[in-house]
C-alpha cells in the first residue's frame, strides 16, 4: 500500500464520488479508478460496493477509512512541524 493510493481512497470515500475526488486531486477519473482497483488488489479485499454508479464503503472500507484518516492527518501534521 502506498500513500498516493491511500490518499486517493480517502478522498473517494469522503466524497462518495470518483468524479469529485478526481477533481479535488487533479487526477483523471480513470486514474482514480485504477488506483482504487490496485489498492483493492494489493490488499485482496473489496473496499467499495458499486451499484448504479453509487459508491458505499464495505466493512473493510470503513475500517480502512478510519485508519487512513488518522494516518493522513499524522503525515500532514509532520509536514507542518517540519515547515516551522
């Protein structure tokens, strides 16, 4: 798992949309989709339920979202500490 894929997952989960996440991250929608697929494959789990163009987190996705929120906040905190 790499930080880029984790950040992409976080934004998709938070926004509930590949399109909105792609816009926020300045990525293409196919790039976001590939990153999510790659993350799911590397973890060997399904993170999202995809039905009728709607996304919802699976139980594993909810767990990862909670952990990703913590991890990304910690990384951002370290970056801020190092800037000062």
